[in-house]
């Protein structure tokens, strides 16, 4: 199985969330034990809520564990960014509207469309990878045709 790419920064965030959830799970297990001592569990709202929290936490922990164990951590400072690459911040010009747009190419689990952080596996991410400054390219999706030009490429700064 091929591992998903993730930036060092993204991996550290995932690991931090995992550790935080482990601490939260310990809290909810104790809450469940305390609530269980209060009597009938079928009508015990605290017990039911704690049990639900543990179930949700376990679900998220399993998801994060899969990411941690199936990811290849990439230090983007070691990758050249003279071409669009994983970890690049790319400014492109839409040749149809003359608008500039900036995108960041990251791993699947780091994407955020609201911040223009796109996956290296997305159709547009794949189209951008390997392009040079001033290179023009075409992108087709859902029967729509777009033309772009690469304006600038640099290593994305997480700060």
C-alpha cells in the first residue's frame, strides 16, 4: 500500500491531536465509571453521554492512528521549489478572467478549501505538480475548460 504524503507540520498536528484525545478518553472513562455507580444505566444520562464520548473518541483515535501509521512525513524545506512540488505555494493567473489565485499543495489530510490548501492527489493538485514559472496549462473538469499560467512558486511557510 502506498503511503500518503504529509508535511512535517501536518504530521505534528495529527500526533498532537492524538495525544490530546488519549487524555480526553481517560477523563471520559473515569466519568463513565462514576456515572455507573449512580444506578440504572439505561436511564442514566451521564453514563450514556460518557459512553457516547468514549465511542466518538475511539473512532477519531482509530482514524488518526491510520494517518500516523500510513503516512510518509516530508520535510518540505528539503524539496526544491523551482517547480511546483509537494509543499509549494503557487500563484496562478486565470487566463480567461486575468484573476490571480494562490494555492498550497499539501497532503490529503491537510487540505482546507477555505484556505486554498489542496491535496497533491486532487485533480487540480496533480495538474499543478511539476509546472514551472510562466508555464501555461489547461485544466478540464466537469466539462469546463480553464487556462492558467504559473506566476510564482515558493515553499509554503506554515507560520
